[in-house]
C-alpha cells in the first residue's frame, strides 16, 4: 500500500503543474527547476537573514537555546549544530513554514532538491571536501503514521539529494519504534516535546561520524533523542543539521 501511494505521489509530482509551490505564480526558465518564483526565493532569503532576538546573528550563525543537541559535542567550524533558517511560529511572514508544510504533505522532488541544495551549501562551509571522509548522512525518520498517510518521508528525500551533492554516503540508521505521533506544525512551537519520538538504531558502523538531518528543530528533543540512540549504537560523532530552527524570543523558555 505504501509502495503504491509512493508511486502515485511520484507520478503526480512528475505531471504536476509548473507554478510556484508557495504562491502559485507562473514559473519560467531557471525557476521551473527551482519550483519557487524569484519573489518567494527572496522572501525565504530574508527570513533566513532575520537577526536572532537574543544574539543578533542570522539563523545559520545562531546557537541560542539549544546547547545540548547531541550527546557527543562535535565541533565543526566552532559549532556543534547547524540550521539554515528560522521557523517563525508567531511571525507575520510564514513562507518558511509554508515550504516545510508543503514538503511534508506533498511529494515534490523539486522542493526536496531546493532544500537539499541550500543545506549542501551551508554544510560545504563547515565541512569542506577534504574533511568529509568517514562521515555518513542520515535523518530522523517521520512517524509511521505520517509515512502511511503521505507515502514518503520528506527528510529521506532531502538527505538522498544532499548526499549526492556533497558526495557523502547516505544511510538509514534510525527507525521509529512506537509509531510516533505526527506533530502538526501549528502546535509544534507550543508543545513540549514528549517521548512520543522514540527511535531505535539500525546497524550503525562502529566509530562512524554522522550528520543527522531533520527538517525543523523546535525544542531539540527529537535531535537529542535520535543522537543519543546513535551514540549508544556506536557512532563516534553526531552533528545535527536542520533546515529551520524555531526562533527564540525573550519570552521563550531557554532549554
Ligand atoms: Zn512564489
Ligand atoms: Zn541567537
């Protein structure tokens, strides 16, 4: 059933109309391949560049709020985790949220490619080609409920493309063990992460170094739990990477 659903989603994607996934504007030229119009690309870039209310850095430079995302503090370019842009739960401008929601609900190789390319650019800065040996790219899998409903895992799609762009091997190293509860994005920022996100490790090569991808970091509980499971299974390094992190404000409790 899941295979059939996946086939249908891939087919629908291939036959889909060629307008901007985020605003519906017609696309032409290079933007057809991107799936996003120039105006929306500009807005996404502006959201990523917004200053953190606590440290003043853009998302890719901010480390506020999540000091302990991985049980193994591995430093790459002086940092222990990376996110590309902001998720603004209460912001007026929600294009990043729209992009992430679209990716979760609608299979789109075009949007996965967009996110993968952006992430590959970020990672290239902190992990240059000569330092990539021994690293494996993996992801925090979506719940089995979410997978059954949608027929695909957006993080898996993104990571496969990231791997080919960065020439880093991709391996599925985690599974959900309790089915998981599909978190909806609206409540993501408000909810306390609970232990509904339980992972188990598949065969983890002993002593490997892992880039662990998730689409969004909210409280960090998912990354922490997945990282702990990978560390227990024998990984020597775990470096969390996300497309977006929830923007912390002075009212948001720090973890
Ligand atoms: Zn657009
Ligand atoms: Zn900050």
